[in-house]
């Protein structure tokens, strides 16, 4: 069974009573990707890694990578840790006009088509079609009919690109029920769940739009619908999944057995909520900021350990603060409050917009110097207990080496492990 086949069988397995799913790793950070592969090796599972249209596109996105570049980047990490790339699934998330929505719709769609061709030719076989956003002169959110027509246009490009790609034909995810990437900007106390009727309508409108372009065979490979199951995070709080509230939405899968649901923004959900989501048909669990949040926690803890061991200052957090203040564009319009509140959010927000800064050459240098500062020494368990308390039990039990890089990887792996366990 190819890895893409693992995805394509999710709906039938759910309809047959099998309550399993898959975690979707939405990050371009090399340590996060390495952690995902290490967990995949231990669990013997496929690994699904996704890139958004803003991260990766034909113009480089904010990572500077095209889809082909991203595949090479991920495969190089897989080779280094010994993960079989036949068990790797690459996904393209929110593929549509979003990077170019400031342009007139037709120009934005033409660029989207070029992007789609590049993603599919590079072997991205899980494709989320998201054309819901208005372009220049249009409403912020488009009608279902226009959204579906544009999605079908992109699917047509994907189908043609797949013919000569040498990779599996793509499976498709349709619909969008999510806020801005990275979580909501405001405090959250409740969410409006997608109605069962809206989920059914999304499917039928897309079915018709695909048929209008002769894409019935492509639509047969649509396996997932993005809905809002009642999970989200803001800067300071997390809305936890309520199975009772989502019962009607979950039950509608019985009327659309071709599909499972894809749940976005599941970051920071407790293990019981993640398992509940999978059991209720939200078989694809997307996680991104929660992984780099764990990464940052571990790096900051190591920074404190290094300062204590050698008597010098902390360097990573002050260095990141300087970078965040010097280049505020990735956080400034998302965080609100007085200076003290902004300082907390810059580093510790659940939205984790600091993740956009880790690829910056200054941040890379800061992290490299931290690892050099600690070297390969065994760190005292008592300092791990003090500054990296969540990792202490595994270190004390001898399951994890008390070394800097290993501890960072374990911090991320522990989050991924929770997802894999919920999905299995």
C-alpha cells in the first residue's frame, strides 16, 4: 500500500467502524520535521507533512522554498535519520489565491494554477483546495458556488500535472472553516460549529463544479472536508473539543461516506480531546504552532541551564526579543495590549508567531551558539527538573539522554506522540 493509499482509505475505514486517523505535521522547521520522522520510525507509521501556500510556492513563499525545494529539504532530513521516504506523504494546505488576494481575481487564480502545477509535479499528493477568499474588489468571503468553481479549476490543473509527475494521483480536501493561519487573534470563549447542512452543501456544490469540468474521477478522490468542530486557540486561551456539541456534525458523515473531516487548529488540545475527535470522524488532525511552541519552550529552558552552568547571561531569549522588535511585521498586527502584555505575547502566545523568526539568520545563529555552548555534555537532571520539567520524568527514567539537542527533539516528539496515539 502506498502512503497516499493510506489517506484514500480513511473514509471507508471510518464507515466500517475503524476509528483511526493521521496527524498532519504543519511546519517547515527542520527540528520539527526530524522529530516527526523519529516518531514515525518508532511507531512504524506514515508521516504526513504539509506546507501552506504562504510557506511554499513557485515564488518561494516565506520559507524561500518552491515545492520541489521543500521536497528535497524534507527528504534530506528523512535520509539523515533513516526514515523510508516511501512512507512520507506531502500535503499542500490552503492551496489557492491567498498569497495573491491583493490582485484581481483572474490574475490571482492564474498564479494559483502555476502554484498547483508546481506542487503536484513535486509529488504533493494531499491537496487542500481553498479558494474561499475574496481577491481585489471582491467580498472577503466568497459564495459556495464561486469557491467551488475556482477549486475545480485548480483541480483540473492538478490532474493534468499528476499525469507526468511519477507520483500517485492526488487526494483532495475541500472546504474551509478556519480563521487566519496560526489561530485567532482575540480571546475565545465559544465557537460556532459548522452545521451538518453546511457540510453537506460544501460537498454537493463541489461535486457539481468538478462534474462541470469533467472531473468526476478526480472528485472520487476527494476524501476530506474541512469543518469547524469547535476547537481553536487564541493568543491566551484554548477552546477544547466538546463531543456533545459536535454530535450532529459528526453524525452527518453517515450521509457522506466518501468523506472524513479534517480538523484544523487542533494545537494544545488534551489527549482525550484528540482521541475524541478521531472517534467522531475528524480523522485528519492538523498541528503546527503547538509543535514550535514546544520547541521554543525547550530552547528557552536550555538557555537558562546554560546560563546557570557557565555563569554567563541568557542569550537566546534576549536575542530573539531584539529580533522581534527590529522586525515586527510578523506579530505586530496580531498582538494587542500594553508593553508588558506585548512582551509576553511575543514569546509565549499560543499563536506562536515567533515561529516565523526561527529561519532568520540571526535566530539560526543564536540557536547554533546555544547548542555549541552546551555541547555534548550530560546536563544535570536537577537542572532539567528545574527548567525543563516536562522532560524530567523521561530523563530520570533513562529513556531520554540529558543532552541539549536530544532534549529539544524529545520536547517536540512528545507532542507528536500524543497525536499519533490519538490517531491509532
